[in-house]
């Protein structure tokens, strides 16, 4: 199914934005405002980001899904998107409502698996409530990473080799539902992303990676981000933004490589500007891309 | 080939112990002393551990293999073992001798791959010099991890599930020549070992892992160590010891699981004693082991 055909079938009705960390939920709320699309920001467990002040919000508790779905149905929200990372909650069993208890036999085991299983289960729960789950990039198409080198900084042959190895490692890790990223420098894997996410991985590289770049003048390494093979692209696509580029710079890396069309860039212009400011490259790599012949050696 | 037949074919002549970090080279030197086997400790690049003082040593430089092999041949050392982790050297090209220059076209690209490729190449170089490369466990058979639970602390069903997932992840990581270990708690992967090794991984878990154990009363997580699938078992078998158990305890883990017969335990008695002291479990898991029926739930 082509992208256009896919779009036509998408629910463009009132949108519930389940808000996690970072800029993504704000960007989606702004897109709804631009398009006069009705929306509500769903905030779980006391989460109250500054950007949401003054916007239509629904405070929700993990233990009380019945109340949340009632409010969403009443408001006519037939469409939902999950935006931004959310930590697994420390659940308070005494607060469980009847719907949570009904969902618990499915939901609790799923929460003990990786992110992917958890999110599939949560997606299925919203669908069983008659809501359509859409990806953030279905709401705001320009979020998906474009193909090609986006920055003033270009890539060496060794950078391209690091990207190939980093994509292999990140995909293998994704296949096991471990994470969506890896860092490779001069052929050596300096980190594999786990549940703590990209920022924690890059701090680890900043603290431990220096001794493992054999040639001080050669490639400084690449942060690679790819979606999990076979993952539901409506939820949990990996994302980057200006802060990711800053963290990559602090880790001493040469640049950031993402799968073109498979990673969200939260603020493409700002992300490219930050990369140019810091001298890093940013590249979107297609599935079948090979390093361009003109890569610097 | 059975273990006994394998042993008979092994070179038991004068042994060169190429010494890296940790206790392993010392344990092998002690074993040679016990058996009146001639040996020499090869120390690269100014490495001068306290335990080697007074023992027969050969100082070597990465850039000057010709000199080292000449000394080894002259001393009659027909057998070599690589013991303990060694960091990739920062090479000084101006010091390269003729043999290094001859080896460089093979060796330098290999050093830009993972550990496994590097070590295979170094092994081949020693073999081409007429030396037999043997594993540390060929010198000291009791190094290999035994099967079964070794400690007072036993395993819960969730610990066994964490071990299964940790082994899957560590093996996948090994297949890509990334590392030989992983940490899993309550089904969630908290870390995948990369070039920095087990201690760095466990520090990362100590610093970042707490928020990701959903149920504060459930399984605290397991350090899993396995050899790389298809790796040359004569070199770079993963190893643990009392310090590994201490680091696992600092990371808040419930225990350590190693592949029985596939991981070196440097000081089994001391390692078990340390685990018992800290309340951790230590288990050697066979390839086809399933959790015992009596596992606590």
C-alpha cells in the first residue's frame, strides 16, 4: 500500500496525544493547532510538562484506564497517538479499577517483556476500545528522517563502514527487543542501546569510549538509530533531535546516522543547525543505500 | 574429539604466557610452577604487574614482533597461551620492525574489526611461527565453570527466565563480535557488553538500572556470560572471578550465570565464597539445561 493510500484510510478525527518525554507530543499538539484538528494531551501519573500548560489536557492514571477511556469516548476522541518515551510505571495495585483488573492478565506479563511487546499490548487495548492508533508521522508527515547527508560535514569511507556495522548491530538488538541504537567507532562497537535509552548510552560512551579509538586521527564514531525489524511503526519509532546531536558531540562522535523514513527527527532544521554548529554529520540512510562513490577516504 | 584425546595432542612443552589484565596469567604461571613446566611471562608495552616480579619474564613491544619471536624461539617456547584482557595498543609506526611491516597488511585491518577477528589473526601469526596456541583451560583444566548452582543462594523462576533472555542476547551480541555478556532483570535488558568489558557494563547498570526494575520485590537481575558462538575457544573465553561477583552486587543484581564449560572462573572457591558472602547466586548453565523443577517461584 502506498503512503498516499495509507493516509486516506487514516482517521483524521479528534486526536488523543498520549504524552511522554521530549518534544514530540508538543510538536504534534502544535500540528493539530495549525490544522484546527481537535486534540487532547493525555498526561499520566502526575506528568505535567511546561509546554502543556494552557492546552487541552486529560490527566490519567495507569491504574485507572476505565476513567480515562470514558473521558476519551465522551470527548469523541477516535484516534490516538503515543508520543515520546514513557518509563514503565511503578503500579499501585490498591488503586486498580475494574478495567485494569480485566486487562491485567494480558498487560502485566507483557510489561515484563521488552518495549515492543508492551507497546503492542497497549496498542491492542486502545484498539479494543474502538480507537485507531496512528503513528506520530501520520499526524505530522515531515517528522520522518529524509534520505542523504543533511549537513555541511561529510562522511569518510570509515564513517560509512562504521554505519554499516552500527546498523547491523542495532538491527540485531532490535530483533531481540533490546533497543534501537548502537555506537561504532573504527569498526569497534562502543555501546548497544538498552532500556535506558540513547542519552544514557551516549553518556556511557563519553565516559568510557576514548581508550578504544585506536587511531586518534581516524573516524570518531557514529550513533546509529534504526527501527526494530518488524516493529509496529505506529508506536515507538526511534527519534532524534538537537539534544541527541549535542549528546553525540559530548561522546566525541563524528556524526549521527538514522534509517531514512524509519526514524523521527524532532525539528529537522534545528537538528541540522545544531549538527552544523558542532561539526557533526547527520545522514539518513536508505535500506539499500551504499556509500556514495565520492565519500572521502 | 573427546577432551582426553584433545589433551594428548596438546603441546605440554615450555609455555609462553602472554599476560593481560587480571588474575588469569598469574594462575597459569602458578600452575606451571606446580608442575615444573618451563614458562615465561610475556609482558607487552611496559605492562609490569606486581605478581610477575621475580618470575621469568620477556618484555615485548607490539611494534617489534621479530625481537619477541626470536627470544621465544631461542628459549624453546613451542607453546603459547593468551591470558587476560589486553587493550588494543596505540601503535607507534616509527618503531615497526621488519616483521611487523610484513604482518601489517593482515593485522591492521583485523584490528579494526571486533575482538574475535583480531585474536584469530594474532593466533594465526603465532602458529605461523611454529608455536601451538592453547587455551588457558588446557593449561589449567579446573578453570572451566562447572555446571549447576554453586552457591547458598538459589534461583527463582524469574531468575531462570532472566538467564534465558540474557543468554539469548549475549549470544546474539557474540555472533556480531560485540561482546560476551548481558544483564537482564525482570525480562528487561539493562545492558549489553561492548568493548569496554564486564566491569564497565556493571558500573553502567549500577548507575542507571534502578528505575527499570518494575517490581521492587521481584528478580534483581542476572549477569550472563557466554562464549561467542563459533569463537576459537583457545583465546578470549569470557572469565569471571570474585571481583566480578562484587561488581554484580554493586549493580544490585541477584546473581551471575555463566555457560558451564564455556567460561573461565578465576578462583572458583574464592568466587563462590564471595557470592555466598554477598548473598548472590552463581550458576553454570549447560547448553540444554532447563530450569530445574524445584526452582523457587
